[in-house]
């Protein structure tokens, strides 16, 4: 399935896939990535949904923003190295280095899409460091489970049991979160949309179907 349309809305790069008359589904990427990271999952989701992928400010094909505060963005690749060497290393990143950065947080063998590599290369060092700092501050202020519980809307949390970045046991933090469904993907690391696109897509579709039934 190809891209139906690529455009800009209020300065944000937006990509549409699937039938426009289908129920909309907005996909938001993680820090240091882009909407392209959802690419392998799109064919599954676009069979039933109008899929909308966005590049957050300063990521992918979206221009930088004046602020990267999480609330301001309406809402992971690691930093290669902290300053002062970080900015120097950032400028000489090769495609191979960027691909290794993605696969380093994966447990299963993956093929990193070319468009994701291109998008990641375009993220500035300053943007990446600022986004990570703001996200850390945001989570430190109130945890993700606490924030989800306060929203009073259905939520799906997907954990890879082999994620090298997070402790899989952290899933227990969501036990008391209302309206939250937790799914564990066995043998999957930090990038389920690349490592297990079919499983991830089907999990999303099941969750959306169940949430739709509750809404009506």
C-alpha cells in the first residue's frame, strides 16, 4: 500500500493512508524518530482506518519549534553522546550508524525503512536533546499511568517483554490504571512497530474495535 497523500497542517508534516471515509486513526511517533517508524504497521491498519501519521516539530519533515514542552506538542532513539562531543558526532552520522541506533533497542531482527533513516538524519542535535529533556521532566512531574488514569478515556499500553530500554516489570505500574488495557509482546524490544508489525497492528485493531463498542 502506498501513501495516499502527504501534506502540511499548521506547519506539521502529515501523511494519510487508507480510505478517507474510514474511521480516523492518528499515529504519533516516539522521541528521536518520525511518522515513518509506523510504516510497517500501516498496511494492517489502513485496511479498516484512515491512518494519519504526523511528524512532531523538529522531527522528520516538520520544521523545528520554538518550544518542545510535551503539552505544547499536544501530546526513541538514544543520544549518541552528551555534549561537548555530541554535536560533533551528530554531524557525521552515517546511514549505518543510524540503522544501528534503531536496531540497538530491538530484540528481533528488523529492516529499518529508508525513509525512517532519512527522517532521523534530519533531526537536529539541539532538537533531540531538548525533546528528551522535556519528556523526562514531563514524566518526572507525573507518571504515565497517572496521566492516563486522569484522561478518563480507553488506553492501550503495549510492552515488549525483551525491551532493553525499559524494565518489563514496569507493566505492573498500570495495574490500577482505569480504562487501560495492557498487552505484552513476547520477545519484542523497544520498537514493536518494526519488530512485530502484524502483531502490533492487530493489537491496535482489537483495542479500537472494543473501544468502539463501549462508546456506543
